[in-house]
């Protein structure tokens, strides 16, 4: 059985006060992107994880798809699985690839083994696996608060907008990104009350300032995308990918060492 798990972008991201549990309160808008990883599962005699595509350095036990399987095994009898994870979403990019994989695995196992886990419980499992994971249970545009587990679906669409994602071969750890970030004192503006031309001014990402100081080529990419006609370009999450939104299909000349993907939002 196969599942396709999408990427996401952050349209604006505020890092607010630190919580008693050690996490920070966040304020962001998540939007799903039709750039997919693919998960296939098949019952066999022993657990096995095969990774293809964009390779990661994690072991089977550290990979979020296997952690999702292990989490469900606390409550359900699930036989050994061969898991084939084909990754097309770059890692350390801020695009939620691993988080989408985790939630996609929860949903895949729920369907394949007819576990009948209700959505509310799937959201609880997802929150145990990571702050961004609950969003990928429904994969719909949403206002995200708390540490990422408070999801308010919104009637917001960028259908027909062209997106370009560019990631240079550099990255910063999430821990370092949070260490360097200049936290905000105010929430984001309500995206439903903004016009597209207002996004660039109003929907900034708090990680950008420190990222651009540490990794200046990321800022160079953002500026290039804006010069190419994007009405909005931003760092996504705490990763090193820049995404840009265009009214028409972009024509870009980029360094061949960069990851590049473009498509239409739904």
C-alpha cells in the first residue's frame, strides 16, 4: 500500500515566548505543496526500511516513519513491515518532509490494518512525533499556534499560483536556528485580510535575519527570486529552502548545485 506525503510552506512565522515545556509558542500559516515523498509498506518477516531518492543519514530507528510505526505498536498489534521511503522533498529545508512522512505513515497504517483510529487520536499521535506533524493529518491550509499542535483550518486558497522552491547545499540545525532567532513580541496579521501584494511586508519569517547572517547565499537566492517577479519570497520554517510565489510561471537561471522545484499550488 502506498501513500504520498506533501511538503508545506510557512507563510509568515513568528517565534514568540518560550513555554514551560521548553518549546516556543509559534504563530504561522501552513500551506500544503504538491511536492511529495512516497511511502510503501508491505508485511514481511522482519522490519526493514529502504530509502531512495533524497537520502538521509538517519538509521531506521531514528527515522520518523519507523517511529510512527513503533508508536502505534504501543496500542496495536502490527506485524513486521518492509517500508520503502522514496524522498523527493529535500531535508533540512523547512518544508516539513519528515513531519509529513510521520503523519502519512500513521494514516497509512490506520487504513491498511483497519485500526479505526479517529482523527482526534491521530492528531494526538502526530503531536507526540513532532510539532509540525499534526498539520499533515488533514493537509489543509491552516493557522498554526501553540508549539504547532493547535491547528485552525482556514478558508484560504492559492490555487493556480506558481511556486518555486530553491535550496542551496547549506543548512543550519534547528537548535542553532532557535538559539540565534530574534523573537517577536506580536502575532502575525490575519492572512485572510491581506492582499497578495501585502504578503512580502507583513508575512516575514523570524528566522530570516539570523539565517542571512550565517548563510548569506540564502538571502541572495531570495533576492534573485523577487527580482524574477515573485510577489512573495521567504524562508520556509527553520530550514534553508527559499520558496517564492508567482502569478505566472517563473523563468529562472540558478546554480546547478541547488535543489530546484516548481509547480502549481492547489
